[in-house]
C-alpha cells in the first residue's frame, strides 16, 4: 500500500507543478499593486492600501514585488513529513541557497543524504552537478528546475521557483497559478517578521497551500503545502498526508 501511495504522491506533485506553470489566478493591477502591503507611517493617505487583508490586494503586492525582479537570492530550509494511516515519518531537512540573475545565470545549491547538489543555469543551458561533477544536462532551463530539484524521496523542493524563474517557465504576469478562492486567514510571525497568511486549494487534487507574505515588503517568507491522498483497499480507506514547508531567509530582491 505504501508503494501505491508513493506513486500517487509523485503524480500529485507533478500535477501541482504543471498547474503552477500553466494556469493563472490573478492579473497584475498597476493601480492596486505596491511594494508595501502594510501601512507605511511615513506615507501619505493615497499611498496606503485601504484594505490590507483583502486577498487580491496582497496578491497584487506580491506580483509587483516579484514581477520585474532582476536579481533574487535567499537561503532556505525544506522540511517534509508524511503520515500514513496514523504513522508519521519525518524526513531530514534540506538546506538550500538560490541565486538568480535574470537572463544571465542562476544556481540552486542544496544538500541531501550527504550529497552536495547544484543546478546551474547560464542563459539557455542548464545542468546538474553532484559532488562537483556534471551528472545531467537538460535541454531547457525549466526542465532542470522541474526535474533536477525533486528530493530523493520524490517530493518538491524549491516551491518558490515559480515566483523567481518566471522567464524560464514563460509565466508572464501569472501569479499564484491554480490557487482556488485564496483568502487571507490570519497573521503569523516568522523570523521576527509579521506575515499575512494567504491560503487556497487546488482543482483535481485534495491539497492546500499557504503563503506567509511579509506585511511590509511583500517578500514570500514561507510556503506550506499539504496534500491528502485517499485510497480504498479491501473495503478500508487509507489516508496519506504529506506536509512540505519551505522557509526563506536573507532574502535579497532587486
């Protein structure tokens, strides 16, 4: 049964990845977009957002922040756990670093199972290095980002890639792709920063994704993805729950 659930989970991760690359929830609005979500004490009234907890306002702020970025860098931790019919399994955290220069070069460096990996991109070229040696080359940069960055256990790493590698995935002005009825469900702190929690679900899969969006600078500081897979075997329903959380720190955007 666990093997079957593993195959289902892999297909769901693929569906979510394709959805993120091919569909769109929101169009950017220059009138509502801003680099600041929360009120700025030094700003005049016409520069402040009237309703900062409205989902569309938050989405537009993120679109403005990431839509025209020329450079992105951050460190992060990817944490993953699964719960099969009440038995929890926690995977080892995966530390990583992303550095991206639009139209020039990019690198994603991470370590898992004692192996150092690095995905390199230079304009139209992309390749995976393991232990400093080239292991695989990819036809397109987006292939490298999609395929090379799956964790050893099959779940997605670097969920932030659909906000950073926008040219490579031809995303244009599409943000929060496929997210259904997003809502701001509250506020939480991460690394001392107060964030709005923007959460929504997806079609054709029992999944929920929550984004921790900084109230002041609109940086995405955490993404949490929860997936449920249900399977009936010999009259009994089995449930596999997977939770993937990525937290981003030392963020630099230009």
